[in-house]
C-alpha cells in the first residue's frame, strides 16, 4: 500500500464520522484550553504584583490536579463511545482484507490528527483567554495592568506532555478493544444488545464512604488552616465517591427496586426501572461528569460573587483606619519607647490625627489542649493543626488606654478574648505558667488588625510589661530564630479638615521614620 493511502483513509474516516468527531474535538479543545489557562495563571509572574496574587496562584495550582483527573475520565469516556460506534466500520475494513495492524496505523493517524488539531486550537484559544482572564482578575482587584502579552511556555510544554499521554493511552485502549474482537463481532459491534450490568456492592459501598467522608470533612472542619490542609483530600474523595455512586451505586439501587415486587411489578415502574438499569451503564460516567462540573461551577460562582460583594466589608474590617504604623521591636526594652518615637515622627511629619489606637502586642503560636497552651512544635503532628492557636498578648495599660476603661489585674491574673475557639475555663496555663482568668471579654479594639487571620486566635491581657517580657523570653527559648517580636501598632485616621491624603501622610512618615511599616 502507498504511504499516503493511510493518511487519505484517516482523513476520509474523520470526514465521514464528522458528526461524532466534531463534538469530541470540541471537548478536547475545551479541556486543553482550561488546563492551559489555569496552569498559565498559576505561573504568571504578574500575578505576584496583585495583592493576594500568591495565594490565588496556590489555589490555581491545586486546580491543575482537579482538571487533570477530569480530563482523563472525560476524554476516555468520550473516546470509548466513539470506538463503540465505529466497530462496524472497523469490522467492514477487516472483512475487505485490511489486517488489524493496518487498522492500528489508520487509528494512530486519526489520533495524531485529532491531537494536533485539538492541541493547536486549545492552546491558541487558551493563550487569548488567559490574557482576558488576567485582565478581569486585575480589574476586580483594582490592580495595575501589566503591559505585554504573557505566554507560559512551561504551561504549553506541560499541556502537550499531559494530553499526549492521554491520547496515547486512549489509542492503546482502542487497539485492545479491536484486537480482542473478531471481524464478525466488530461488524455487529454497534448492534449487540447490552448486557445487564453486574451488581457491584463493594464499589457502591466504597463510593458511599468516600462521598460521605468528603462531605463530612467539608462540614465538620471549621478551622481554616485545617480546611486548607485537607482541601484536596476532600475534593478527591467527593470526585471518586460521585463516580462510584453513579456507576455502581445507581445499579445497586435500581436492582434493589427490581427485587421489591410490590414496587417493580407496576406498568410505569417496570418499564422505567428496566430501562434505567441499562441506560445507567452507558451514561453513568457522563452524568458523573455533569454533576461534578455543575458543582464546581456553582462553588466557583458563589465564592467569587460572595467575595466580590463583600470586598468593602472585608477591607473595613481588616483596615478600620486610614493608616497603621507598625514596628517590630527586636530588643524587648525598645518596645517601651516606640510609642513615643512614633508620636514624634507623626508630629515632625506635620500630620493631624483622629481616633488614634496605640498598643503593643506579642503574637505567639501555641498548641492548645483544654486550658493549656504549649510553646514549641517539635512533636507536633498533622492532627495538631486544628489545635494551633495564635495568642496575642497585650498589656493592661494599652488595653485600658485603647478601650477607655480602668480595669486592674494582679500579676497572676489575665483577661482573655477568644476570637476563635470557645473558652470557659477559670485558669489558663501558658508555657507552664498558670494564670487566673479574671474575665472573658466580648470584644477588643486591637482585634481589628488580626480579624482576617486564618488561624484560631485569642487575646490575652496581662498585668504589665514585665509579664509580657517574661512570656517573650519563654517563646524565644521555644522557637529560637523563628521567635516573634513585640509588635507596636499606631492606628489612626487623618484629620479631614487638614486635607492631607493618605499617600502624602505615608511619604512624610517614611521620610521621618525609615524603620516603620505602613499599611
């Protein structure tokens, strides 16, 4: 045979089966496009310039694995449908004298053509829409637009490798199906009656367990840090459980209905249940794909819209004042003087302030068990993630000044504000130091700058700077180079009558006090 004969035959086959192959090619293009866009956005260096862009890229990186799993399942399902519909055609070629090795060459060329068309169009459209989605993200987050047209060559390579492997596996799967069938079976392949699917109790039970575990994790895990750690585990369990319940669980339920004679032997039930048993065998994977995609779209839209609508509320909660001046005191004794230093810097900058909020905090991560908070994490495990609490220590003087109160505390007494977990203990043990809980606060103004933290947190008001220094020494012994510093914050609004903008005020402060951090 001429070498061009196989190419012509492959092209002719694709043309004759265009009604089947066009949807398959469109599906492949869409899948490749989605994979490239998510991969490209997760690697786009311009995303780092957007506030929160690094977190967004981490989430997009997780999405790559979800799309990969979906691509494998979806494309394999559609390819198996195509091969089944074309068995008659392959059987006819076989009877007319074409050997199976010749059929394998034709199928290989068809696969190459479909792969190249899908890859070129998928990546091409993905590159165009990737820029559009980047611009949309930048617009939604009020970020500056980076000039230029970014193309992620690494994402292109990754896309080619992934989908080449998928198409190669589909080709091997097609050859196995054809080689295991004789010409007569191929000729009547699309006319064979469906065999009744087997009852797969084990898969149905595993699917139910996976789906139940995934949803239980989603509902029961309240701690955001733990939720991030187990996010992909829950997603994978739900995806696996969904597919197993559609493919095996649906058959189990339908056969149980068939065994119920009082239900089954009725005209409507008899016909519908009998048909559904066979139809579910054919369409279970497709229905599972629709279910998972619909869920993903709903979650994405609801999450994005909720965040977008509540953006102003989040900003007001996280940054209640125009300017926050922050200084980390490497030397504990320096923390005693930073407030006076900042007052002098603000005065020298000629800034008129309103609604000042001045306080010092020491933030320390601890593992919580009951009323005990332990510094150090050498023996911590993954299970301890949900027990991690950030303790924010603040002195009584700073608390009284910011709250306008006149509370008194003994050296062994504290006030607590549990903004995360519930706290109802009479005493609290912090790094083997026991304090009496004089009161549990309903709110604390200093919490506004830490309300956006993902970890569970608790404010602890101690009696003096001496106690704060003692806790500071303990956490430095526990964490060494990773220890935190006493943090001084000076939050204030600008006097509107002065007409100074936030940018002018921050520039003046930086010029007079280069060591400060402004938000």
